[in-house]
């Protein structure tokens, strides 16, 4: 039984339908760039990583069994790839400090139509979240990103990370408590 | 009274079973510090949800990926990469075993050849108990024992 339309597309690709793979990229490519951006904070590197993920998906497609949800399969590849990138990045960051998006890219995070104060606050919030993500242990970071930014349930995250729901609950709890501490200055509106 | 700090994130994420949720909510009704902590966590979750997604990639994302996919497909690949993994994996494992056996055989032959070449020395000096223990440095010593003895 094919559980979701994306799984059906991947099964079609297994059968030789190349356009099915193209459709999968059209559907998930941008979301994957955004996901990868949470790990590297660099737009061009995020796109490169997202492409890597889809190349791996292309290679792994013959091993896919439609008993697993497509999104779980895709994000498992992506999470592993981003974790590896984090490990490589930690080495690179020591050699190349200050890597990350240019200030004008952070400006985009503040949103359009905002007042200068709102823009400044949005940038400060985005920076605080970036710094928080950089401080989190890698598994907490992946679980946190999947939960807070990808909107996954604890069960889905457990399937992606091949772990248990209680383990995910613990990872998400610790990361979110760390977020509450890091973002506390924004609660009173004084941070900018 | 047992505080419920460790359940607050799961409560806000809607990830508690009904019974657990009822227990945590009952505790919150009478515990100011836990309510304050819940509010701090809820505010943080709200801030995170308010963040806009990272900026969209530059136009042409699909085209750039398709071009890279085509480049990767054109790249010359090794024989094993063209073989299905179910066949490639046992082949690779068998290859590794064969290589290990070949290395062991070559080393043994070299040891035998060395022993044959230096049989005279081995017979003359009963210093070497086993040819398996002969390293190159040992052989050097054995080969020059005459000279070393002569210096005494």
C-alpha cells in the first residue's frame, strides 16, 4: 500500500518515471533549503546541502519501501547529512570564523513592511536563535529544528532519528528550555 | 508536591496523554513557579513561530539542481557503483577477504624466501627460535653477527 502521494512519486521514479523525481524536488526542494539553512546559516551552502540531500535521495531511491512515509525517509537523509555537515563545519569554523549570512540576508528575516524598530528586533531575534542553535548539542538541534521549524510530531521525529518518543521528548524539552532562557530578553520587548 | 517542569514543553506541544495532561494541569492550577516557567516556554515557542522562514533561494533552484543531477550522472563511475548494491556489497566483502589472504600469503612467502636465503646463518646461530618472529631488523643483526663477534 502506498501511504502518501510523495511516496507514490518515489515509487513511480523507481519504475523509471524521471518526471516523478523532478516533481518531488519541486515540492520539497525549497523546504529542504530552508531546513539546511538552520544548520549552516549560509544561503548558498544551504542550497548546496539541499542538492546533496536530493542527490542522495536519487541514489537511495531503489532502497525505498513505501511502508515508510516519504517525508520521514527524506528528512532522515537530510538530518544525517546536516549532522555530518555540522561536524565538518565545526572544524571549518575554527579555521574560518565569522562564516554565515551577510547582514543584508539577516535583514530579510525581519519581514517586509516592518518599522525600523520591528526590523531591528526581528534581526536581533534571528541572531539570538542562530546563536542558540549553534550552542545546542547536535541531536538536540536536529530534534528542535524538526519540531519547531518543520512542525513534526514527536513520533515523526523519532522515526526520522531512529529513536524513541521519550528520547525525542527529552531532546525537545532540553532545547526548548534553553530557547526560553535565550529568548527571555525579548519577552519584555527590551531586546533589539 | 512534585513539580512538573519536565512535562511543560510536552504539554505545550500537545504531546501528553490525557491522564498526564490532567495531572500536569492540576498541578499548574496550584503552583505559581511552574505556571511562570510554562509562560516563559510558551513565549519562546511563540517567538520561534513568529520567525519568518529563511530567505527563498535565488530563482532557478530547480534548473540548478537538474543541471547538477545531469553532471553527476555523466561523471564516470567505478564498476562497483554500476552494480546493484545487493551484489556489490558481497563482492566488496569478498574482495576485502581475498586481499587480506593475498597479503598474508605474500608475507609468508617472503618469510620463507628469507629463511631459505639465510639458512646458513639460521643454522649457525641458534638465536632465532622461529622464522615467524624474524623482523627485518632482526635479520640485519643476524647477518652481521660475525662482524659484531669480531669486535669483541
